[in-house]
C-alpha cells in the first residue's frame, strides 16, 4: 500500500521584536542607545591555505574585529585576554582568521571532542555566527575549539539554535607563545543569502577561556536579553559574491545477510537464512541563492545514531529527536512553527507544541496482522521524498515536504 505524508508551512518573518534606541520599553523606562559594531571583509585573490596560521599577506590587509566585552564573569567589562578576528573572501568562500591572545598559552584548555560535542570545561573555543539574510531572525553558527574540534548549527527565531545541522566547511588551529589561532573556510554554498551586488550580514563572534570561565562577545548580548540574532554586529564589504547553485549527489549500495537458528519449521517467511540488497540516492540542489531542494530515493539511514532504549508505560507516544539528515534540513521551521521572542515561557516550565512530527514518516508499521506466520517489517520503507526550504526576498520562510512510503 502506498501512503503519503505531506506538510506545508509558511511563516511570515516580519523581523525580530526589538525596541528602537531611545524608545520607551513596556515598563516605561527609556531603552539605552546601543552602537552596532561593524567590520569589513577584504577580497583576496591569493589562495588561502587552511592550516591554522595567518601567514598569507592578505590577512594583514584586513582590519580586525576586537574590543571584546565580557558576558561572564563581569558583564560589560573588557576582555582580560584580547581577541582579533579578520575576514577575507573570494568568489567561493568566506575566510575567518581569529587570533586568541593568551597570557598563559601553556594553560590553554584543548581536549579533543567529537563534532558538536559538549565543550563545557573541556576546551577553549570560538564561535562565529552569521546572519546571511540579515533578517535579524535566522543564521548559521560555526565553532572550533583549541584542539581543532568542529561544531555547527542553525539559528532561528532570533533566540533559538539547532545543532543537528552539519555543514560542509573546514577549519584548522595552531598554538604559539602568544595564544592560539583558528582559521576557517566557509563556502558560500553553505550559506543562504539574497542576491545583491553588496552584501551586509549580521555577525556574532564569541570566545570562551575555560580556565577563567570568561566568555567574551564582539557584539555583547546582555544576560537579561532573550534576543540573539537581532543584537548581532555587521559584516560588510562582501561585493559581487553569489551563492553557488551547488548540486550534491550521494548514491549508496548496501547488502546484508542473516543466519538465525530460531526459525520455526514451516515458516514460509523465514527459513533461518535471509539476504537483502538495496540501492538509493540522496541529492541536494541549490535551486536559488536562498532556496534549497533536498530529495531522496529509497533512502538508507544506517549512518544515523540509534535511538536510546526507553520503557514507555503511558498511553502517549514516545517522542524521539529527529536525526535523519534529510529531515533535519530546515527542520527548525517545521518543528518550531510559531515560536518567537523570549524563551523563558514566563516560568511555567513548558514548551511550545510541535505541529509537525517528522519521525512518524517511516516509523514502525502500526497495524497488526493475524496468522500462523507473519512477516512484519521493523520500519516503513520510504520510497522517495522531497523537501524545499528557503526564504523569499520579502521575508517569508517557505517549507514544503512530501514523502511516499
């Protein structure tokens, strides 16, 4: 039997809720004026080697983003360990060169972690957040630790983030007698932005010095703020760049066999020996600079982390986090539709309802079959699926997904 799962969501992105400088807040007091820091990227024509060393001549041409301020432990005070971050770009990618000065380089914390792993108390790190649409709502974040571990994710609804997204980018680090260096290459194909001869993007840069528990920001977001993307600084100077209409194809072939001594005599579905083979294809196509089409035919999710074992004694369905790559793309708009603004929920310790649960697509068949012998599949085969995600020039977020099982 062929079944289809279809979901379409349109989210009007009308800008983050913020109070203009000097305006009256709901409490009646005047909101203090805030200066938005700005840094300029420099075009490079020489090849930039991602080796953790800023020894190319073009790095010295770019002015650094500096004067970081503490968020912890002493909010608003200058950083005790200086940081300088420079930006270069060419036709294909954005390059980030970060110099983290340290008065005691031998005490830099740099234990290795897995990608997107927890770095709390484990390693010094730096995060670069980019709002390429400059809509003050969405963006991407790229982090690297002093040990060279990578992390990335997406930013959405101004104050939320999702680490399940994995981009294709590169970084390298090195350590010397002045501190440590991180060098990043972020292809434009991994960023979504509207067409324009001159781009201005939102920019956050955050550094953590673990031994001091000192977290510093280039564009400080105070602790009492629930906003994030809308308080970013700005990155300009990106002239004449275009998002590549990239095409990624990932074919696969699998084969498996199983020998079991538990087959019942006379079972027509299981004689103790089973064999199976499968072939499929995953594809990602940049339809436009701000629209991406993901498609999959007979997908295989064998590389996906196994769900934890649970014992559910309730009448309610167990909720599992989505881990399948196809469904992760653009998932923040599906899973968090309608969520915006403050994330404290007024102290009621509740979450917003999920209007779309993608794990029901391809889940274990729910029907029952009666008979002496039953061939029951462990999961529903997804014949094919397609997803279109992106944002229009007028600020509408569009997400469309269709799957056939």
